[in-house]
C-alpha cells in the first residue's frame, strides 16, 4: 500500500483546491495533481492525491470512494507506480503506442495505396 491515491470519475470543473479541501477531512494532503490532456489542455477526468501517511490514505479511500462531487461518484484506489518505458525512464515525454510490425517491408509484393 502507498500513500498516493488515484481519484477517478472527476468532472471537468473539479480543481486541485477542491480535492485538497475534500481529502483534508481524512488527514494531511501532501500534493494534488489533476492530469491534463496535452493536446487540448482539458482535464482527463482523473487525479492523484498524496496523503502524508498510509493510514490517512486508507481512511480517504474508506470515506470518499463513491462520494458525490459535482454530481459524479468518485472512484478511489491506491495508485500504482508508473511503469518504466523501454529505455528505463519512468516518465517518458513520448506517448506509448503499440508497435505494429509488418511481415514484409519493401520488395515486389509490397502493397501500395494511392
């Protein structure tokens, strides 16, 4: 267990101050980060809240999982650590897409679309 929480099903109007004020009821809030879409600048609908202690994080899950905030039921869970990318870095600036590998590259049998 960790003291970092995943908070899902957020409305676009939710601010970091809203989350800090809400989670202060469970203990000391160390940080709040609402994840934004890089392209549009709009919130993606989830955030991470870090509590000072693990017991406070467990208390927050017990208190606020399913809690209605701006007419949306919050989904809370313990945040999983991010997985390193292929180069071993935690936070890669490049998005991770599944690679599509073609059996044939080049040659006479290559299909061309015009």
